[in-house]
C-alpha cells in the first residue's frame, strides 16, 4: 500500500527556517509530479509548490524567494526548504504525489511560526 510519510514540521520563530521531507513507499510505482499544499485554520487548502519529474517547479506568489522544493527520485522523496518564515505560513503542510497508479496524500505535518 502506497504511503507518503512527512517529517520536519514544528515550531519556529518568525524569520527562522524549517525543512520538510516526504518519502513515498509501499509498492512498485513511478512518480510524476510531487508537491506541497498547506491548510491554515479556517482557510481552504492551497498549493504551495510543486516539482515535476524533470525538475520544473512552481511556487505560490506568497512563498516565492523564501521556499525551495527539491526531490530525490532515487529515494522517492521530496523536500521543502522554508526560509524567512512568517506567522502567515502557519498551517498543516501536506505532501501530494501524482503516481502512475493514482494520486496520494500524506497525513500532514504542523508548521507553526511564532511572532
């Protein structure tokens, strides 16, 4: 059974950094696009960033220049480096992956940025 397991969330002060990881496991599959979404309390889930198998990236305007997505195809892992964090970045961050066998989500990891 395919699983996406996230790690790296936590509490950080404004201006600090965190690095999230998401590893896919549980079967024979290939990964197309991977991405990170976030959902703040009372708000809809939004796409933060994505990366294709070829390395093409997209970013929400709110995180451009501060966040960086990368992936290790051999490890089936995607990373999110978050710098210059702001209180508005506080949310549950979800990993998402488009596989050749379907779309999958991680369980989410909490990121809290204190002012």
